[in-house]
C-alpha cells in the first residue's frame, strides 16, 4: 500500500474553509441567543463531501458550539447542534428556529420536519455540561416516507458520525486513490469522485486542470468540470481489466514526473521517472511498478504498455 487512505480520502483532500453568517441549513435558519441577549454567530467552519461544520464561541460565557449539517442519501436535510458549557456557571441558551417549509404537501411532495420541543429550545446549561439538538426535514412522494426519513435522522444520537460511516463505506467500494506532483490535479481527481457521490455525472472532455477551478481558486473546483477521475484512469494510466488480466496503455499527456493510482482491482500502479533522482513514493523502485495487494508484481524502466495476469501468475509478463 503506497497511499495511506487516512490522508488520501475524499474528506481529507477536499476539506476547505466554509464561511456562513447563520446557523442552520438550506431550509432552516437557527438563531442562537445567550445570556447577554445578543445572537451568537458562527466564527468559521469547514466543508467536506460528507458534511459541513460550523463553529462558534460566546465571548463572555465561553459557550462552545459546533453544528454539523448534511443531506442524507434519502434526501433528508439534517442539522445537528452540539453545545458545551466549559465555564463554572450555568448559562442560558435560547434556540430560535425558522423554517422555509412547513409540514404537509408541497409542489415537490410531502414535507415533514422535526425539531426539539419548546422546552428543549430554552436551555439552562449547567457548568461543564454538553447537549445536542437535531433538526431535520424530509421531502418525499408520500407522507409516510417523509415522516419515516425525518424522524429516523432526528432520533440519531450522532447523525453526522452515522452519515460519515455511510460515506466511507461508499468510498471503499466506489473510489480510487490518486497522487501526483500537481495538487490541483490530485484535488480534481477526488472532486470528480465526490460529484458522483452527490449524484452528479462529470463530463469527459478537458486537458487543463486549472480550467476546472473558478477564478483559479484552489477551494472552488467546478461542478461542471471534466471527469478527471476517468481521464486519469483511462488515459493517463490507461488501466483496463479483462478477465484476470490487467492492461496498461499509459499516455502521460500532462507530463507528470510521477503518479500513483491505487485501488483499481486491488492494484497499485506507480510511475516514478528514472530521470529524477528522488524516490517519490519511497518504495525502492524507479520506473513503472505494479503491485497487487501488498505484493510487488512487476517493474519496467519505461512508461510503455504492459499486460499481466493478476491470478495464477507464473511470472511471465508482456511489456512494451
């Protein structure tokens, strides 16, 4: 294993700052008022494919807030608020939600939303205490389905953690890991796969990574970008699999001195240009190296086509 999934997962590569001037979600505005009767606003936040997080802290009481929000695969909008009082005094907190949708039928279908009862929105939080409050909204074709989805997420004790588990299981079955010297291209590879998680199919044309970002902003990859994951797998690496035979027809159209594609039918494909003295991936090899699982199968000094069996191999490979 050349690339550690802990550092090359979509949530890691695509994590970026998030700025919002309110708590809540698309259909929810949540005002948070503390002892001094001033609304407490988010200070900063982060976005990643699995969920978004906002953070805030009250100036005088030092009350700490974290909000995680996401849209579940069943379409339910979820905002989960965690409030902690690190002080030695009891702090009063008022949560004032305002929804843009009411329960009942709408043009999009049946709507059902869940939020804490009034007593749980007016909180006297003891010293060193921590509480959680969930807000959910589901739109479905039937009243029963909307109710089921909204209430299911409302009663989760840690909805964001559950959703991250779903996301990671999807990634394990549907994504590959990729690295190269160009961080813009590495991010685009991950971004293209994250679009598929969101149900967006990227296009397949394009050869300039920087053109896939708005205003050359590293934190703003375009949703209408080319399918860079497919371009890298099918053209740069040229990887295909028939039966138990792996075929590579690489085309280094971006002029990369090194790259690594990991997870394609349990293989890791590494290119490390022998003209560069550094061992980029510290695997002791230069040139084109292929691993199956943790086993090194093949190495050649050039980035040229190669075909090799992955099962029942007797060590006879065909390279070009």
